[in-house]
C-alpha cells in the first residue's frame, strides 16, 4: 500500500500537483509547467516524502500525455480517475471556489480512498491500432459531413427542386450528385437507373 499519493490536475500549459500522506495531510502543493524538465524535477522531488508514492491523474491523453509518459518511463505507479468521478467528488473539497490546488488535492485524496482505481499502463499494440482506426473513421465521418454541407449549400443555387427532393443524409443521393452535377445530366438517366 502506498504511503503517499500525488494527485495531478492536468491543464494544457501547466499542471498542479498535490501530495498527501495516509491521513490526508497535504505534503506538497505545486504548480508545474507542462515541460519535460519541470516535470522531471517534480518526479524527482515527490519521493522525498515517501519512496512509495502512487500518482493519480484525471486525464489520460492530450495535455497529460507528457507527464504520463515520463511517469511510466520512471516506473512510477499511476492510476487514472475519470473526470466525472473527480468532478462529483470535488464538490466536497472546494468550499466556495474551484482552484487547481484543490482539484489536485481531491484527485490525490480520491486515489487514497478508492480500493481499486484504474491503473495506467503503457498501451498495448491492439489498443494503439484500434485508436488509430477510430481516429481514421472520425476523419472520414467529418469529411463526409463537410462534403454534404457543401452540397446542401450549392443545390439551392443550382436546382431548388432537386434539393427539396433529395435527402443528402441518405446514402444514395450523394453518389447520384457526384456522377451527375446538373439536372440536365440527371434527366437522361431515367427513373429506373436512378432507383438502381
């Protein structure tokens, strides 16, 4: 069991780290620039309080990626608490206002009190590949949405009746318009070919 807990409230440009002991007493509260040298200094300073420290973060991607990578690279045990869990629990810690220091304290304290927080480990190849595929699919969906929005903008200028007749959110109308850009081009196709 850890002897101290380091909670980190992650932000884009800086993080705030709060370290507590087994009784929930604050040992350290520090704002740290999201920079490798500053984070390495923090990682070196925290074991002064206890060699057995459990780190806790509320974000496991984006601006927290550098910190997480450095902690994993230095074999520091780390857990992830969902932002929702921290948000719900933080109401008990804040009192009148929200600060990064109180959020860091809340994260550390929640890690101390929870029996089975989710441990962060380096990603396995399947998870990394799956994340890449999901990002690619998101890109394709966003591209299609932009394409449909451009068509919706142009159709009323070219043929308002066609725009009223087609639902561009369905699969068929987009290929139809891609192959036939004007009403004159669509007309010779005939009803049967268009339905097919």
